[in-house]
């Protein structure tokens, strides 16, 4: 098929008029793709929760389109930041000692109604009690949180005067706990002060947050490693969020024992989220093509574009997804597969937590906001939702087909890591692709 396409292409190139049209068409196509990727990752105008927290109001620092040498409009540096991660089957039982070691006197424990009934939750309770750590439980977390559920959780945190936080659950629980911590530490702030612009004001936190330990029970969101909290803004029929480095958990405890109770559909949709985190961060606009260049490091966004360090995490995540994703969905008792995917979720989270994501995630917020009556199997039935991983993966095939001509090396390497193509075929396709490009010059 590829050879046949090559013959057809050569015939077209033999005609000067077609050659000129093809050259202009390809250049226009690539330019539009590049503009689209830049638009998604441009923090000044983007409404995606991953990037829009970065705006000209931050600390009243005015951004100018110049780098450290005054000659470039794009950034020239990146930095790597992440929560501490502790991994091991059964390691949850140490969490009580963690809070005792940090001198916590009163802990807010966040979960949801379903996860609160699991044996892992009792492990949490026993660990806190054995370490003489006082705690209160908040189990009203909404799956796919809304602004109302965030406000309710924040009020609970404000009333309790807690000096530490513990989240036990999926991404919705961890994100809700992050938001509660933020607003409890800023009791006089308006709810929209920290919500990403343009739906909110996008202001940065002005005070440090309390320690937060996250114990994820799903293998997907990577929320235990990131400084983002996503929610539905119901009055605007939109999905947005809060994003800042301060929101990152102090510690993420990755204990695969909790994933053994994860239903099949939850494993599938959360696994799709891991897949897209890794692929999107790997194919994101490089950090040194992002603009404007900040004049102060404090305004450099957390999601900076692909870079040599985030690439390491993305590549490793993709190779693990190839080995264990399908296995983890087929057999809930496959402790090796569930363990590896749980750790891979954190690995991909570290990668995209610094590089960022792009079009599939940006589109997913619009998709999820349009839900009317869809209630997926294995999810709560009290309200319709489109699980985050499902809303992300819906557009992924079309998106990666679209951007393949803009970053062919990255797309082909990603496909190779996922086992879709052989190395020899990659080299052959690259050779023919670059030959076509050369012929068009």
C-alpha cells in the first residue's frame, strides 16, 4: 500500500503544476497543525485547565516577548518537578506513620461513597489510628467533580481547621482534596480567584498549602503527581480547573493492592487516560518553541512542552502500556499487570505533569461537558457522566493522524513503543517520507 502511494506521488510530482500545488498544500497543512498545537499550549489564550492558569496577572509580572538574551520570543529553559512517590504492594499501611512523622494533629480524610466501603479504606483507618493521628472523614466526593462539590468540600475543610490532608480514591477524590486544601488555606478568597482564566481569574495561591498525601485507587489520572484539579462548571456547561505547582501532593502512595477491586470499565477508561498522557506529552510542542518567554521563573507554567526529561517518562510509560494495559483489563486478579499499570499511571503523570498534554485533552473537556443521560457501567448512577479517559480517547485517533506529518519521528516512535510497527518499517517509512519532502523543495 505504501509503495503504491509512493508511485502515485511520483506521478503527481512529474507534473510541475501539481508539484507546486502539492508543495503549497503540504506547507499550509503543516503550518495549520503547528498553529493548532501552539494554540492549545499557548497559556495566554488557552482555556484548557492544563495551561490557562498562566496569565499576565500573575504577581503583576508583565510578560514580554523576549528571552534572557533579548533575541527570542520563545522559552529557553525547562524544569522538572513532581510529588514524591512511594511504590509497593501493601505500602498503604505506612500512611499513619507518615502523618505522625510530619507532626500532623488533625487530618482530613477524603474519599467517595464507593471507595469508602473497600478493604483498603479500613487499612487507612487502622494505620491512622495505630499512629494516634486524629482524623475526620469526608466521603461526599462527586465522581467527575462540579463547582458545587468543590465548594462543599472546601467548606468542610474550612470548618475543620486541618493541618494535613489525605486523599484515598481516584482522580476525582484527589482533585477534590487538592481544591479543599487550597480554599481552606485561603479562607477569604472567592471561588473564582483560582479558577483558570477566562472562566475564572487565574490568580496564583499567595499562601503555602498544607501537606497532602494521595493514595490513588485507579490506574489512570496520575493526579497524585500533578498540580491540577479538574471540575465541571455547571452554570457555564463547561469543564475547567485549577492549576498551580502548590496543588501537587506532598506524597503519592502507589499501592497496587487497591486496583484489584477496580471494575473492568474503570480499568479500561483510566488506562486510556494513561495512554493519552504518555502520547500527548511525547508529541507536545517542544519547550523551546513555547511563547512568550517568561521574564521571571515564577511565571513559567508547570506544563512547559516536551523536553528531554519528560520524554524519558513518556517512553517508559508507552513501553509498559504495551506490555500490561490489555492484561490489566482482562483479568482483575492479575496482580503483576495491575501493579505495572498503577505505577505506569504515576510515571506518565510525572511526564505530562511537566510537559503537558494537547489536543485530545483540550477536546475532552468540551465532550465531557455535553453529557446528557449517559451512565456508563461500573460508575455511580446518581448522575450522568462521560468518564475522563473515555472523553479523551474519543478524539485521539483522529488527532494523531492529523499531527503525524508535523512530528513523524515522534508518532512513529510512539507507535513502535506500543508495538504497532517494527523498527525496520519505521526506518523505511521515514526514509520515504523525507524523500518526498526533499522532492517538494
